[in-house]
C-alpha cells in the first residue's frame, strides 16, 4: 500500500531484528529518538561451535522474541494501541532467523491493524547514523560487517546505489577466520583488533587493489597469506609473532577500505562518509578513517559502538524512510535472505 501524501514524523515504530544471532526489539519515535533498544545476544551459545549455527539461532529467537517485545513496551510505558507501525528485518540474513521476526511482526501488525514495514538490514546499518547525526546528501556509506563489505552511494534520502562490494570474504568473515587461525574464540574480530593495537612490530601482508578503477574488495588472498604465515611458523618450529601478524592483517584491511572509501567520496561528490556495520566498532578502522577524513576535509559519521552491531533501533530508523512516504508491506511478505538493497530504495 502507498499513501498519496507524506505521513507524520512523530510516529512510534516498534522494530524487530532477528537476521542472525541477536534478538532485538526497539521502539523509535520519528525515526530518530530511541525510546528503548533491547538486544539479547546468543554469542555464548554459538561460541562453543566457533560460529553461528542457524538452527540453534532460530530456536533461540523463538524462545526470546515474545518476552523481549513485551519488555520493550513495558519499559517505554505505552500501550500497544499507541504504536503507529511494526517494522521488521525482511533480509538479508539467515532464513530461519528472519522468519521468526517476520511472523511476530505480521501477527502484531494484523492484531493491531497497523502498517507493516519490511526493512532491509543493510539500510538499517546505514541509517543507524541518523539516530545520532544529521545526514546530508549526496553521501557514501562504507558498510563493513560479518557478511557484507560494500560501498553505497546515497544520492538522496533512502536512495541506494551499490558501487563496490566484496568478491569473496566480507571483512567480518576474514577477521573471524584469521582469529581462528590465531586460536581466538568466536567472535574473533575484537581480539584481532586489540592484539593489533598492542603490537610493536608488523608482518607486512599483501593488499588486493583489483582493477585500478574498481571499488570492489577481495580479502580471501589476505586471509590465505595469514594462514600461510601461521603454517610456516609451525613447520619451522618457530614461535608465531601473533601481535605482529594481527597488526599486518589489520593494516592491510584498513589500507584498502580507507583508500577506496575516500576515492569513492571524491568521485561521487559526497558531502559525508558514513561508516556502518558490525566491523565499524573496530577501533583501528575508526581511527584510521578519522585521520584520513580529517586530512582530506571529509566529514566522517559513525554510530556509537552500541549501534554498530545488529539491533532493532537501526531497523526503526530505516523503516521511518518508508513510513514518511506511506510505503508499507503486504502481510504476504516473505523472508528474503538475499534481499536487494537497491530494490528496497524509497520510490521516486
């Protein structure tokens, strides 16, 4: 359904996020004010397996979702009838996990007879910045997460155009694989980040720049170089300099991300660079981007650490884009594990 005129901007959206291994419910007012943002993490459950087990993740979502929804409404002190719409992550993500949130959202929207807004997970990460910053356009978003590494041009609000993406491992996947090689527990990214910051030396590793004009990324070769260094040390019976290897790995990742992101900003005439996604919490990346952006006069926006990882507040912020245009989702909505970000754009 699409309304002919813009909706009010003081609405209360209850948002649900269950795309992977966090069960999250938030209530957001006007796309900017977070009234509550509850996140139930499954890290301790999946840690023993070294990664997310989809079936276990979906089962835990089923156990948690109703409790968290009730808690969110209770903490804000509102009645269900005060809600204006229900937003939920439609994709991308694990299909079983997505379905849990979608069924809960559909049920509540139908019971309350209010709009349902199927929301793109990556649009959520990008618009998490709107919860703490004033966005201006055109802008470029650097999306770095467990399953995504993308450069997205935003010519205007809610309009997404992907100009670069990973051709193999996403940044978060590369961090987790390197962390396993260095014998760190899941999730490994924070451990590698910390170790790299403590290192006094650096083992220099290759950078995959790809074609001269490409904004795409590739981290599989870098991951292989780390594994080769680990295996070489074992074969020679030498003690591996883990901090130096972590620093070399992180330096290579950051160099490519920062260089391509700033090149895209200038090519697109962007007025801001938005950093978003779970890996946006990486302190080394944030510091390097801040330094480079300051040197080149580019405003850098990044959400606080709590809004970098998967959470429902970011889904509420992105859903606000659709609310303003009266673009709602039919109750027949299905989970979309490979949901198109460009296709989710607000209509002209």
